[in-house]
């Protein structure tokens, strides 16, 4: 590390959009309790996996259409 380099000190805050019920509000991830944090991470993981599978399916379809 260079002598003049500063350590990374910027705190990034993740904001969550809560759409439960009839109102929508923004919540800081850090303000959630452990169970809510687990639910958010699970939701993101599932959505990411679905998106990855759909993108892969599109690539496979394009590839198979090209060589048919």
C-alpha cells in the first residue's frame, strides 16, 4: 500500500423498497432485523438465479437456431 493512500472509508448503504401492504416505503438494509435481511438476500438470490437461467436459455436457443 502506498504511504499516501487512504483506506476505503465510504459507507455504501443498500436501500430496500418495501411494497408490502398498501403503501410503498424505502428502508435501509442496515435497519432490517436478521430475518428480514435473510429474506431480502434469499429474494435477490432467487431472482438472480431465474435471470441467469433465462439468459442461458436464450443463448442456447439462439445457438441451436443458428445451427439448424
